[in-house]
C-alpha cells in the first residue's frame, strides 16, 4: 500500500494545478483533460512539486540506476526510408551498414567479463537476415558466457519483424526467445501511437495497437517490459495523452510494465529534422520536465519513471529527480542510436558521476537490478557498481 500523497499546496500557484492536486490527494485518477490542463499550465514548478509528492509516496527519496551495457547488433533496417526521425538505420549495401557476427557480439559483450555489468540492453534494426535463429543463438551464447547478466532485448517492433520473416505468431517468437535467454523487453519502438503521427514519421512501422498487443503477449508469458513515448516532433498534446492512456490501460490489464521512459526527439541527421527545419534540440527543458511530470501523474499504476539522460543531458535528468522521476539510465557502454541523430551527451557515465548527480539533488542513490530490486545503497568512495564475483 503506497503512502498517502502529501501535496505541497503552498508550492502550487496555478489554481488549475491545485484543483488537480486536491484530486490526487484524494486518490482520484486523472482524466485526459487533467493531463492536458497540466501540460498547458504555466506553473511548471507547481506541477513538479505535485509529481514529486506522488513519486515520494511511492519511492521515498530513493533514486535507482542499473549498471548496463548497450549492444546494437545490426543497423540494417527495412524501414530505413520510412522512419524519418531515425538516423541510425542503413540499407544492406549502404555505407556504414553492419551486422555483427556472434563473435563480434561476444567481443563487444566482453566488457561484462569484469562482473560489474548486470544487464545487456540489446536493440537494432529490422534486418531480414537477423531472424529467430540469429537472436536465439546470440542469447544462448551470452547466457553461457555471462550467466549473471540479465538480457533485456528486442523491442515490440523487432519481435513483430522476426515473427513476420519467420511466418510465426508473436507468441511463438517470444516463447522461443525466452527459452533462449530473453529476460525482459525494452520499450522502444512506441514512438507516438497516434495513426496520424505514424503516417508522418514512421509510415510502415508496427501500429500503436500492435505495439500494445506484443507487450500484452509478452506480459502473459511472464516477460515484463518497459514502455516509451517519443515526443517533441509533430505530435499534439492530445496525442501524447492518447498514448499515455493506452499505456495505462494495458498496465491496468497486465501490470507487466516495469517503467515508463519518455524519449525526447533529436532532429539532427535525420529526414524529419530537415523537413521540419530544425537542428540542435527539438525539445526544451520546460517540455522535457512536463513530459516526465505529467507521465508520473497520469500513469498512476506505474511504480517507476525513468529519465534518459542520453537524450536530455545528465543535468536536466538531475533536475527531473524533483519532477516525478525515480530512476536514471545506468552506466551505458557505447550508446549508438541517439548519437546517430545528434545527441551531444556523453556515451557513458561512471558510477561516481551518477552518484554525484543523485546526491546533488538531495536524493539517495541505489543500485538496482533489472526488476528494480534494490541491490545496495552504500557506496565506498570511488566504488564500482555491485558485481558478482
Ligand atoms: S527507428 Fe527502428 S525500425 Fe525505424 S528505421 Fe530506425 S532502426 Fe528501423
């Protein structure tokens, strides 16, 4: 039973946010209209105070992180020409196209041999030559070589792609991959669920309802997952709320989502950015904080909201710890996908840097595992993440 929400009304100046705060304090669920009103309010700090109060009732002042490693096995993607926001994908014969062999995956994973990495985060393109056997062999080999490392792999879009090329139902693909070592799924590929938005930015991609369908199937099989929303491109605020509503509905049904992770769109080096005439960052700090805080308040059935510092900078992620966020992206070895579209943030943070950010915000850092179980809250000076000897 979560603690009662102590809403700091003295820090909320907009009467609209105050009224919503009264409903939150009474344990009432927010409607889409409430979410819209929060997005439209100018009282950003009041919104943050409300989201922080809800987060504190659920998670206290603890902010978690995991020690993970990203592996992107292939950037070859059949949707290269139609996901206009993506700067990572290549066609098979295009310069820069790659598909790792198993040995290359294992070589990249070798960082985990130090026993400190606890999770592989594995995502890539929709490659016609990367089917079920490619990933099943990869997961088996990773588990054989790094049995202590959790495998969080393949977005709903990749699962549906494998199902299509193998002519199998999603369920059978998930069953086979689970048997090979898949532990949980990441939340990428959601973009914004609205059909109108998808028509403009990712015309051929798995529809929003299908993304939900793959996650539902995964949850039914005991494979928990994260979920995301790509925001800050052509979507309206109403479409953001529609997206959050679909996530909340599935969470009501299955309880299988571990965390909600909003992803800020980056306009550099992709077709959509050129079409929109944008460079640099598409979102603002104001928008990023609102996206996180409204997500925390609307998704009342989610325990965890994560800030992805690779996209919004470590500094904004630190501020976000007072806007409803209780989890930071971990120590990421080699992030390729967002750096392909112009992210200027570091590609990895050391443990000391993460601890400094969290403590600097007056919160208590805790290293967690992939299921958000706390591993430890005590860190020696210059500590490394908890490993397995
Ligand atoms: S976003 Fe994903 S599916 Fe779309 S082109 Fe890029 S890698 Fe392919």
